[in-house]
C-alpha cells in the first residue's frame, strides 16, 4: 500500500465529520439553555398567577459562566431589534417630510440661513413723481449751498477752421459770488479782446454762460418747465435717474431775454444730486447756440457743484456753417462768510 494513501486513510478515520461537529454544538447550546427551560414554559392558569414568586436559580461557581452567557444571548437580540426598529422608523419619517415639502413647493430648495429675522425689507421703488420731487428738493439745497460759496470760472470760446486750427478765440476769466437776494455778481479777472471774426459773441451767449450752461434748469422757475422721468442709466459706473426737461410753453423768439433750457438731466440714484446736464438754450431766433454738456463733481462733503462745461458743434447759419467750441472750467469753491448786501438809502436833505 502506498504510504501516503495509508496516512490519509488514517487521518480520515480519526477526523470527525461535519454532522458530528454540528450535533456536538447543538448539544452544548442545549445544555447551556437547560437551566432556564423551566421558566415561562408552563401553561398560565389562576393557580400559577397567584402562586408566590419562584425561587431564582442558584448561581454557583460551576454554573456561573453558563448563566452569564445565557443572559447575554437573550439581551443581544433584543438590543439589536430595538436599534433596527429605531433606524427604520426615523428614516421613513425624514423621507416623508422631504416628500411633503417637495409636494407643497416643488421649487423650494434648502439653503443655509444667512440673514436675520429682524432684517429690514428691501426699499420699494420710487414712483416718477417721487423721483422728480426728490430732485427738486435736492437741487434747491444745492443752489442754497452754492449761494454761500464763491468760485472762479475760466471761459474759452473758439472758432475752428476746416483743418482743425483755431481761427478765433474769446477768453473771459471771472470770480463769482452771490448777494443776499441770490443774484450772481461777476468780477472779471482777465478778459482780452476777442479774436473771433466769423461770428459775434452776443449778450445771450454771456447770459447762457452764467445761467443754463452753469446749472441747467433754474430751480426758481421750475413751474415754467415740463419734467418727465425717462428711466435709469449707468453713468460712470453708478446708477442714475434720467429726467427730460422741456418748456411748458413754446419759447418766444421775440423775447430773447427769457432763456429756457431744453434737454436732459442725470441724477445720482442714491442722493438725487445732479451729476450731468446736457441740452441747448432756447429761443434761438436768428442766432445759433450749441448743444452743451455740464458735469458736476464732489467739492466738499455732500456738495456736488459744476466743474466743467463743454460744447463742440457745427452751427448752421443761413450764409455759412461755423465750427464752434466751448470749454468752461469752474473751480476754487470757497465758502463765503459774508454776503454782499445792496441797500437803497435816501440821502438827508441839505440844510
């Protein structure tokens, strides 16, 4: 016989089978549970319910290990069962709540709460009437503040030839202050003779320089105008309200002294301060006046005053066209501590 086969046969004869091992395990488990088989197996009758409590089994060093193992084997399934029931109960509840919210509001998405319960709601948009009223109030405050300041103005009017060269020039540098009646008083600092030959600088030109070209709409005569809110624009990276300005009545060319601004005004959407004016002055009559643009800048805290007026246009006269250019600078704003007061007094009669 082959020695290897003889050794294998001997090993097989001494090794217990799987059935023998399973029978042995069942027997051992039965022996461990045996000390508790008498508990809870008798039928429940009135005698059993009224009988005194049974004496608990005596625990000795011999059976202590079996008793502890039996208790653990009964407690572990109970603990795992409770845990499974809890998980299975909570998970469906969360799913049902999410489904209920989704059904009530399909577009609702959960986001972290970053605000405050007491936070202020966003401001309601203003109506066109409210925007115009706020503009008139703000411009009135600006004119009042300007009446308390002196400033300097440098005017350069030019005619331009066909090749872009300057053919004539009008210069007028002045200092302005206001009397207690709100009238502007000009003190001319430098004014050489004009070299412009193609056209004549008229008194209306000088009036417009200190009037509409400086401030646009005269707030004291707002009733003479029709103001229309046009909407919003972005001007120099900030939101601005746009207002159209037109005379309430047609300007009369026979009354050239009554000047009217016709154009548009841009307001800061937060402060309602004027930040830009663009338009023309009417009536024109036989004269021609260019489309101008005046910008304003911050001079001091909350004070926005004019700083530059420009115009560059071809004026169409019946006999010829003239290229006309305007450049006006406003600067050196100083608060004026006192005002010039004009008082009329009667001289005493001669004795």
